[in-house]
C-alpha cells in the first residue's frame, strides 16, 4: 500500500494555507475535469486530485495524514515513491478518531467515490474506531475490526481471474459476548486484472462487531507468482524472450507465447542482448492496463554436423575484425 504525496498532487508546499489548497484544487479541476479536459488520463488525474483535496482541505484529516508521512519518513525511506506506512501506523489514527471533532466525510468502499486503497484503509479504519469508541459501554452497536491476510496467485490468474477457497483463523462471539477462536472457510473470487500488491476488500468478512454491530472487513494483499523468465511490477510484466542470432541481427517477425496469448512481435534489425521491446497495454488488464516488456536473450545454437560447423566458420570469415572483448585501452 503505497503512501501518496497529496501535496505534490495539488502542487502546493507542505505548509500551504487552506486558501492556497483551495485555489490549487480549483485550478487543477478546471484543467483535468473529464467534462472539459482533453487530457487522455483526465479521469484518473481528477480522481487523485479529488482525493488529495478531500484530505488536505479537512484540518483533522490533514493532521492524521501528516502524522503518517512523518512516521513513514522516519523509517528511512529515501524516495517519495518508497514511502509506505510503518508497522503500527493505524494505532495513532484510531486515537485521533476518538476525538469528538474528528468526522468522517470520505467515500470508501460501498460509497460513491473513487479513492485509493491508502485512503480507504486509513480513513475507513478511523471512522470505525470512532464508532467503536462511541458505542463502548453504552449498549450501542459497534462495528468489528478489519482483518488482513495475504494471498499468492499465478500470473495467469492475475490476467484472467480465479476462485480460491481459503481457511481463515477468525473469532466468533459466544453467548456471553466473549470472542472465541474459530476456523472458517471462505470462497474468494479473484478479479481479472488484479495488480501486484493490490488489496482485495471482502466486506463483512473481518472480526464480528458488538451488540449486533456489523462485522469488519477482510483485506487480502495480492502477491503474484511468476516463473524465472517473468517478473511483475504493479500491472507491468517483464518477460525474457530467446531469439536466434540471425533474428536479432537481420530483424524478423516472431511469435511470442505470453499469458495474454500468442503475440506477433516485429523484432528490429540489429537488436542486442537485453534490448527491451514495450508492448503497450499487453500487461495485466485493468482500467489502466499495464505494459508487457520483452527483454531479449540471444540463443546460440550448437555446431554438431559438418554443415553447421561450416556455417559458423563462414560467419567468422565474414567478420574478420569483430572482437567482443577489446583490450581495456581501446574501450
């Protein structure tokens, strides 16, 4: 769950006033609102702008968000994209949620809106903590805690979706209202297009609430398993592809068998080892599909028959000055 930089999204400093935040939001909304913008990613940009404004324009949400950022940076992250909430980050926000002036105005799962996993996890959890605090000791219903687990799927399941049966260690309430351990099985539908590290929210599958309150949610963090020739980054897929020396040197149209199916790929002449070919939109599908990157390996055939040996000898004679290991002083 990556920590977003809401200040960078709005283009304001971290000590910006509420008036500066309001002006920045209005300026960006005029540029990226899907009803008026011609930018190809206007909808995605506007969703991020709305989320940043929702947090930074609310003094209490901004205070909670700044606390997360301070704690995350204290963990030693060197780049903004590396910043993630540290272990135990939500405990401080549950305390903030108990303050009478902390109000929930977000639109998490089940509400109208388009927010990131970070926003939903941070502020939905705070809202539940507030409800638990208000209901404790009064006999009022209060919601249960969220639970978190991890699930590993194959790359093909990320592309096409799957169904899994999980065994979970949960809790149920006995007749006296005390929690007792309980194992249960749950069928989970993995949606097609799930990304590396994505959270799948299963509403009502967390810990039970009290006094008839709704159960919390279960969040499954997705890990995508790939073989040695493939690796996954978000929705992008990197794949090693072997080609012959003559295909690499002369250029050719080759067929590559991928999880997305067989793809015809034009190999440019003069392609070298490790050259990357980007196939836009052929990564893991989604509202913003990832890309497929083909990284070339040069497969060298053996010389066994007299004809094959003669062919390699002729190739050597055709390149009398070629030396892949030049002396250090000539490099």
